[in-house]
C-alpha cells in the first residue's frame, strides 16, 4: 500500500513492552522482542501500523550476578530524551481521585525499503502527577501490583486517547499483544462503541499456555482506581468480584490468536473456545549477524525486503558460510573474554542456551547427569556451554537455577567449560545466536508457547536441538534442520537419554567429522526455518487471517 497516495487506515499494535534496540530499555524478553520485530516487519512491508507502549525510564532491570550467584537487580537507566522525540502532545485520564497526565514520545522505525512505522511511548513521570502515578514510568513489570494495575490502565485508556490526540482518525484494527493492554477495550467502550462494534476492530494475541499466567484483577482494586463512568461500563464484565483479563480480551475480539499450533490446542482447551493461530517469527534484518547478512546480500538478493527468499540459502557457498560462522564465533569468544568471563576456543563444539530463566524452561537440564556430560567433553577434547538469561523479580526458583549454573562454571576447569553471561539483552542474544554451534532448548511440554530464540539461531545457520514444543514442533526435521529431544510425550528419563546420546553419537561427531554434511544442515536451517519463521510471513498471516484484508485485492507493497 502506497501510504502517500491512499487513505490511511492503520493497525494500532498495543504492547506493554516493545524491544527495538539495545539502548531502548523498554523490553524484558521475548514478548517485547516479538512486538518490536513485528513493527519492524511492518516497516519493511510498508504496512500502516502504529506501536503503542509505555515509557520506563529505569528499564526492566540490569542484572548483576554476585560471586555466590545471587541475581542483583539494579536500575537500568537510559537516555530516552536522546533516543526518542517528544511530540509535544499530552493527554489526560480521569482516575478515581486524580487526573493522570501522560506525555507522548515517538520513535521511528525505518524499513528495508525506506518506509516508516512510528512507535509511541506514554510517559507518566511528570511534575503535575502524584508520586504514586509517576512510578508508572519507572520500571517495566514492577513487583508492586498496584503500580502494575495502574500501568495497565494508563496504557489501555491512554493508548486509545493518544491515537486520537495524534490525529489518527481511522484505526481499522486494535491489535492487543497479551492481556496487559486489555483496558484499551474499556476506552473503546467510552467512545460509545458497543460489543459488536468493538469486536469488529479488536484482535487479541495470547502468549501464555499455563493457567497461572493469565492475570485476574480484583474488582476492588479496579474500583479504587477508576471513576464511576468507567466502572459502569465494566459491570457486565466482572465475574466473582474480579476481571479475568484474558477472557475479557477474548470476549471483545473477533479473533484470538495463539502463537504456535501446540499453543493453539492448549489455549482452546484451557478456555473452551475456538482460538486461531499465527506462529511467531523474527525480524530477519535484525537477527542475521553482520557477517551473515553480508553473505545473504551476496547470494540472496532482496532477502531483507522479502524473507521468503531465504529458501535460496542452498545457493550459499559452503566455504563462505562456514567461514562466516567461524568469524561470528570468534567475535562471540572475544566478547566473552573481554568481559573477563573466561577463554574459549573456536574449534571446540559450543552449545548456546539464552532465554528468560523459568522453572519450566529447565535451564539446568543438561547437567542432570554430570558424569555423562563430562565423559562427552573428554571424548571430544572439549565442550563449551554458554548461558544467559534473567529471572523475574524476586523469583527464587529462577535465581537458584542461575546460581547452580554459575557454581558449575567455577567447578569445571578442564574439558568442560561453562560460561554465564550476565544481563541478557538484544546485543548479547544477537552474539549468541550467531556464534554458538547449536541452540539448546528443553522446556517441559506444552509450556513453551512458541519461543523465538531458536528461530534467530536457525536464521544464522545454527541448528536447533530441542524438545518438541512451541515453534520447534513445526520447524523440526530430524537431522535436516536440527534434532529433537524426546517425542510428543513428556518423559524426562527418555528426554535426558536422548539429550546425551544424540550429542555424543550424532551431533558432535557430525560437526567434527563431516563438515560438508554439517554445512548442509546449516543451509537447511536457513532455507526451511529462516524463510518461514519470520515477521514478514507473520504479518501477512495477521493481515489476511486476523485483520481480514485480502492481499490479492489490494495494490500493496507488502504482497
């Protein structure tokens, strides 16, 4: 769609976190990175989309790891006045006992062909607000529930108001990325839209398979913050003195999306309703490493504008692909050395594991039988394992996982080397998915809604080795794009046996003894996974399946 020559009908993408670049501390993990990647994809495809989120001047948190492995959470301040542009516009929200003022800041994404998408950040840290309200713009996912609720109200009500203040007259779709942004529905009600009218405009994506992850807000807490004119509009939505945020979003959406086929099945069963699916993807222009991107530029013209062209990865010169990966690996090793975390060797097989630290993700699974792992390391003259990831605020199980890995890292000084890189970020993730030889993921099924780190690795020719959950159940071809750990049934004993036996008898021997075949797996990962699990495909599916726009009937740049 040529936005300069046609009426502008926009999709407004609401998300509590949006990850765009490392210096913008407005994301915590995969949810935010996905949001940023989708908006970048929209810029590439010249699709009229707007991003809406909050501004957090202290970020999520900066992770510092003590000598004993304790996660220390520090402020992660960033210079938003330098990186964002103040639009000069403000909005007001009438709360129960005060007026909340929000300042609108702007960030501009420039796509692969020069098209632009704008992301708006709402700032509550203003002198005219109470100190309690100013906390809205201090930290993302603060552990203080009252502030969390106030953040959700500010983003939901304020996001809709901000679009009006900015002059966006035609919003065809409000895309709600998780239920944190559910109060946008309430503001649409305030605009005198009935349920059917709201449903026509709202699309909802959920990323949480476990029942425990679906927020329920107390009616009393909401009543303490919102005035009667809003509460009157919520009367029919309260149930058992609470507002169940995910069902609330589902109720007012014409389409609820899961983020993988397995997640679709789990969510449909959990909420006893029909759920659609658009499996997640990544922004290839962001996640293809510098050296890798230059290689793609040489052999796969216009891959940045159309990621489906990566099916042509079989054209890549094998020696150049291997040399590119080796260079990426050397750069990662130098980065680790410069941090003072230890010395690694580029010729030794290296496993990568980078993601948020949570119990179901089983960060320590690889170490369940340490003696077996040591034997493998000795057999192949070394094994290197690199970890990175943050645990939630005050999440003891996650912090214990980190402490355990750090303890092992100190104990093993021989053939088995373990590194934990603190303060996982976009830059660290980019380095790891480009520089490791294989990407490990071993969640308990079916608790991984999608997972995107493995997609980033595959794009760079790094095969996946994972349990069959989330996206990998769709991208996996045994020995072709990577390897599975176990099958469709949860059987920890079998999974553990396959983890060690495949490493020892298939994966590492292939890497060491048959470079030509290993490089073929690298090409397969790019051609089969990279070409499909990307935000160009994701956005086109959203446009047709969720936004109900027929691409074939449009004169567009995003077809």
